[in-house]
């Protein structure tokens, strides 16, 4: 049972490049989330998806787009990367629509030069 | 404004002692509070959840208290071991659902053999 799988683990981009971070969960969870973690800032919610077919903005959505491809997969896209998006990105999932414990992936370390 | 405070300084304790970590919050009315463990290069892992009407929760060597009057949660690890060394995050969910989960910045615990 893999849980939450994120790819890639590391990525270096140049300013203005685009990329998509992939996330998949195999726990049949309804809700999925994208967070970023920066030193001294804690985890901040970028976007979330309460259920298949729905997505909503979190605390810091600017510069990002998401797609809930199906129940298993939730991708995060950076259309035009900026140095301010250098961070560690975590995907998470939870079972129901009410907040319960979150299951996190191992993260993607992204550097934008 | 809403704020979650965890001691940003690392906590160093001797093996076998009880470690106590603090999570203080302001301008929240959390429905519940969660504690997570995060190891370097990994995603957070859920440890315990305590609801607003619960004073204390235990799981093996872990104990969490929740004082909504003091607006504080204490996280205790008894008989600490070097393997307990990690960063511990608290997270609050105000009534209103998943988009309202906010994480603290975490406290790094180092258990010295």
C-alpha cells in the first residue's frame, strides 16, 4: 500500500518555465490537497479538492492551477515559474469531506532560478 | 489575526525523560487540534487528534492536552528515545471544514542518548 505518491522528488526550473507536479493516492480518499512548506512559514494550503470534479483555492493559490483528474489523482501546475515559488510541495489526502487526519506524500523540492 | 505559535527553538532532552512541546493559538475557535511528526526530507505523519470537548488524549507514549481557555495544547512524549527526534507540528481546524486547517511552524526535538 503506497499511500500518497508524488513525482518528481526534485526539480530545478528556470524563471518562466512551466511544469506539473503529479500526485496519486491509493486509499480511495475523497479529498486531496496541495501544500507548500517554506522555512519559518509552516505548511500553507495552495488548493484542495473536496471530491472528484471539484477544486477550490486555499490560502496561497496565485501562480498555480490544479486538476482533479479522477478520484486518485490531483495535479498541480505552475504555468510560469517564479523564484518565489521555490519551496517544498506536499500533496495530501483525507478520507471524508470533513477534515480528518491528513496523509502526506514525501514531497517535491522545487527550485526556480 | 489568527496565529499559531510553536517554539521555533529546538528542544534538546536526555533519553528517558519526558519531552513537552507547546502549541499556542490566538483568534481561533478550533473544532479540533492535530499533532504531526515530520522527519527531514519526508512528509508529515499524523500522530494524534484531540477535539474541543476533550481535555486529554493518549496513545502509547504520547499524550496530548487541549485547554481551550488557555488556548494551548501540550504534547508529551514519555520515556523519550533517540528515534523520537524529529520536528513536531500542530494543526488547527476551525469549524468550517478542510480548507480551514492551519499548521504551526513546528518544534524540532532532539533526544540525546
